C-alpha cells in the first residue's frame, strides 16, 4: 500500500497535488495540503502528485 506524507514546513499550498489526486489531497484555509484518505493512494496517482510538487513537500512510501 502506498502512503503519502506532506511536509508542512515545505508546503506552499500551490494545490497541484489536490488537482492531480483530489481524493487524497485537499488544500485547507491555512494554505497547506492535507491528506484526506491514505488508502486512496493506490487508486489515484499519488506519485505524480509528489513529482509535480514544486517544493518537493510530498513523499510517498510503500507499506
């Protein structure tokens, strides 16, 4: 199972992760990306969301 983690110290809230994988990521009022459902990482492209993050704030691990 893939697991996404957002480093909030790096996150700038650009929203690209939520655009690519809205069932896993959402931007909140504080301007940071949050994980909605880790178990959905296998059904959308979390790796693409991590790859397009301009500040590399998302890491993907396999469990």
